[in-house]
C-alpha cells in the first residue's frame, strides 16, 4: 500500500475509534404525553456515497456545511432502509466507506421559541459508525450499528428566528477486527489483476453487511426538567404483585414525583410517591406467554408525573411505561415463568458466551448438513450425544438455538436429496424426535435457523444468499413452514391454559385443540 493511502486509512481508523459516544442517559423510548411531542423523520432523505479513493472527500470539502445538493448530485434514499438494496447500482450495493444523509426539517414554532422546551434528535440505528451535524454544527458521534443514540439540540434550534433545521448524518460501514460483526480491509496489490488502490471488505460471517440508517429517526421534546429513566423489577408474593420502581430526573434536584399503576381498564390499583419505592398489587394479573393463560401478555401502565417549580414557571412532565408482572427462574433442568416450566420454540438470534457464566446453554448444530451430507439416519445419535455431553459437563438447561438445512423453493426430490423441500422437512423431523425425548429432561427450547432466506456475500457456497429459511425472501412458505406450524401448536397446547369446556379450532386444514 502506498504511503499516501496508508496514511488516509490511518486517519480514517483514528476517526472511527478515537471519538467518544453520543449522549449518556436513560433514553426512555419517546412517547407522546401531555408534556412530550414527537416528529417522525422517516421518508426520503438526500443521499450520497463518497466514492473518492480515500473516502474522505466529504470531510475535506465539508459537505455538512451547506445543503448536500450544493456540493454535487444526490439520490433520494428511504429512511429507514439499507442503502445497499435500493436501486440497481452495483457499486453502491458493495460500497465500503462513508455515505452521507441529509434532511431539512420544519419545526413547530413552540419548539424554537419556548426555552422551557428541550428538543432531542434520536437515531434508532446507524450501521456502523455515525457522525451527526445540525445546521452544520457537529453534535454527536456513535459507534455500533445495533442500538439507538440521541442528542439534545435545543440550543441549536432555539438560537435565533429559525423555523427549520438541517440534519446531516455521515455513516461508515467499514468493519475491523474490533467491530461487531468483525471484518478486515483487504488490499489487492497485484496491479496486473486489480486496479491501483483496489480493496475489499473481508468477512467471515454468513450474512450480508447491510448498512445505512436502519431504524427510524425522529425528534421529540421534553420539558427542561424531565423524567430521564425508569427502572422496574417485579416479584410475586402469594396473590400479590410487587412492582419496584426507581426513577431518575434530570434538570433539577427539587421536584415531586407521583407514581400510579393502572390496570388494562384504566383503574388505579396502586400509588406511590418519590423517586423509588414498591407498589403492591392485590390479586395481580400476571404476565404470561401466549396460550399459557386465559389473558396472556397482561400489561399494566405505570404513570409517572413530575412537578417542579422554577423562578419563571411551574414545570410538569408525564411518562407512561407498560409493565408486566412476572417472575423468571432457572433450575438445573427447567426454565420457569411464574413458577411454571416454559419451552422456547420459534426462530431466534443468539450471542455467544462462556458456558460456566450463563444460566441457560444455547447450542448450534447442523447434523447431516455441513457434514455427513445426505445421511439423515445419523442425526438422532449425534444430536442425543451432543445434548448428553453438554448436560453432563454443565448441569444446566439447554436450548437448541440453531438447526436446519438449505432448500431452494420448489425443488422436490423423492427420496429426499439436499436442497430439496423434502430434505429440509426430513431433517427437521429427525431433530424433533430427539428434542421430544430430551425436553422431558433438560432441553427447554428449540429455535429453527432461519425464519426466511437472507442475503450473504457472494461465493460459490451460496446461490443468491442463504436458503435455510422456512420462508423465501419473498415470505412465501416452504413445506417445512407447515411442519413447524403444526409442531408449535402441539407444543403450545401442552402448556396452554385450558377452560373447563375444551373447544376446537381449525387452522387451514389442520385441527388444533384450544
């Protein structure tokens, strides 16, 4: 690599890793109330990818200083979305580096003139590193593409006779050994095979590194003295529910807090005062998973009211938080919700952790897919051995967090061959035979990989993405989807709440007991 290019990427690396995160704080989810407003910024934004050799032209020319359209052509880019799959530009689909988003926003007059109003910009997700400007002024930076971040922009929008503001967000999708997911930049130095300066993003994971503004962007308001965070824990004491609360307030140390818990009919069932305390709910409606109770997923509403007095005015803030009362416990062989065994089933994503430090062990395996190709007959022995070895070592409940096989929709073969719908279905059936045995002992869940086919990097191993979904990318079901629907209803009926009069309901052509 030439010294100039090496220096450019060194600067980029320093820019990526040398900057702090955005605002710290509770970051309650923005909800409208008598004291709070929201303005959604989803829709079309102006967009440009920085295709310069160093990927730093936007910073060198300070694209954030003026409207993006004044420094060159722009595209209309929907937010939220991944820029890679918008349009038919192959360069943009595989682009690595900085992309720029911009949106002009008209603000309500009270937001810009009332100094007792706090205006906050919230970005739901920007993959992977983001820098934010408002009216050309740097306001925030954030690392990580999976969590929201926000920044108080009150001073910028209340500094003069403004009726609008310009929001600019630069997003970089470069992956390094220190990002999540990790990756490396690989330079191709042989100029007889590659153009000068040619590089690719090298990854070792089996999904496509989609990038952009992946979650909603919005503005919201609070008073300058406001409820910043609410922490809830719940317990059960015989028939009573116990709701422990702790509330953080910002903007003043002198305030009053009133807390009310309302049931689903809006009736107040418990009240409290102050920043922390415990609410006791007689004959509480517990939160239960679907089908485990006559009224599953019961939620109370915790209403918090803040009042404070400043030299200029009286201030009030209101926030309502949904609360479910339940207990969760783990034994050597069971996962318990409200004291009753719960069996996980469905689709999921996971994160790895060291087994000695977790309460439940999640295991991924692809027997008769990545090895012993086509030999469905060995699955039962290998899967049973896997479970027995893990449980013997750690004595903890186990979830089969990934299993499955790839299938191309519409491919059929009898007897089953790999990539046919019959093979995927047969593989799942072999897994289910063992899972039905072991869930009587210490297996507490099963999660198929994957809900739907998904895109990956191009390689001879993948034909337009990973085909392990039980649905296609267009969300059309494969044969395995019907097998799983029948199985999941069967599992649910084993732990469901039963009325004295048992009814029957039909799902399509398959009867299920309710």
